C-alpha cells in the first residue's frame, strides 16, 4: 500500500541448516517477510537472492497463517498439491496415506477439508505444503491454534524435514518452540530487524535491550 513501510532496511542472510525462526510482536512483519521469500510479492526496493541468484527455488512451499482449504476432501486437497508438484499419478495413493499419517490425520482422507477442525485443517495445510517434497519450506505460525499433542506432531515433522536437508523458515509466537526448533532466531519489530543470532546464544545472552525485554515476556511497544 502506498506510503506504508512494512519492512524497513531488512538485511538478512538465511543459511542452510536448522530452521530459521522469525519472532516478534503482531505486525512486526513476519508474514510479509515469508511472503517475500515465497516470491508471492516483490519488495518495492531492495532484492532477494537465493544462493546469489534472483530465481526463487522451484521446490518451495509455503503454509499460510490462515490456510484456505479447497472445497474437496482432505485427500482431494492433497491430490491437488501432488498434481501441482508434478508427482506421477500412480504415486498419489501412497503419498496421501504417508502425508496424512505424518501429520496425525490418518483415516481422514475422505472428510470434506472444510469440515475438519481448525487444528486439523492446519495440519492438512502442512501436509499439503510437504506434497512436493520442498527444498525450502516456509511456515507461518504452523502451530498457532494447536493443542500440545498436535504441536509436538508438527514440531517432529519440522525436525524431520530439516534433518533431510530442507531449509525451513518459520514464524512463531511460541518462544519455547523457537528455542526447541531454531537454528537461527530473527527478532523483528515494526518492520525492523532488532536482533538475529544462533538460538543457542540468542536466548541465553541477547545482545539488545529490546530482545531482553521481548524474551522476558515484557511488552515490546
Ligand atoms: N498489503 C498491505 N497493505 C498495508 N499494510 C500491510 C499489508 N500487509 C501487511 N501490512 C501491515 O504490515 C505490518 C506487518 O504485517 P505482517 O502480517 O507481516 O505482521 P506479522 O509479524 O506477521 O504479525 P502477526 O504476528 O500478527 O501475524 C502490519 O502492520 C500490517 O498491517
Ligand atoms: Mg503474521
């Protein structure tokens, strides 16, 4: 939107390895940063490169903060994603079974996706994002409305995906999750990068006052 600066002077290098986790208050710019990385929008100034090149990797997937399901069954939603990813039709049945099991939705293949509970839809959205075996997986608050068991399922999936060599960049409001999953932490506030660093040191010895305030659970205003 004209005149509104959403991300300002954000300079960030995301390396291979364990997930990069974006944290920060509402409106910090996490979703916008993920949408830019996904190639869904272009920066008004500045540039985004992948391994030094401008092309967004083909094998990338994004899971949105508010996933929208097609008016089809859970399996139908996955079929759509498998087709889009160019997976051979003969492999669909096996992959659907595998993907549903992975996110803890076994047996729900025929259920209309929009009748699934919010948390189930969120897990189906993750399965859908995984359909094409992405090399880059962008996840916007993947466990925002999930209970602890479902959250653990998703965190295990994220770890497994990262262990296979895919790069995960995700956002979360759950600092425990950022600590559990994060290789690198990126703290955003009002479109600015406040602090970034390896999770191991970010949480124990934040370098900025703002990060200390945020990690202490105080309000960053
Ligand atoms: N297309 C747009 N036009 C105008 N403002 C926008 C647009 N998209 C995002 N914004 C604004 O940019 C800011 C950053 O939004 P963004 O969705 O990236 O934040 P976020 O960190 O994901 O927040 P949350 O934790 O609430 O999901 C917000 O103030 C939002 O209102
Ligand atoms: Mg957001």
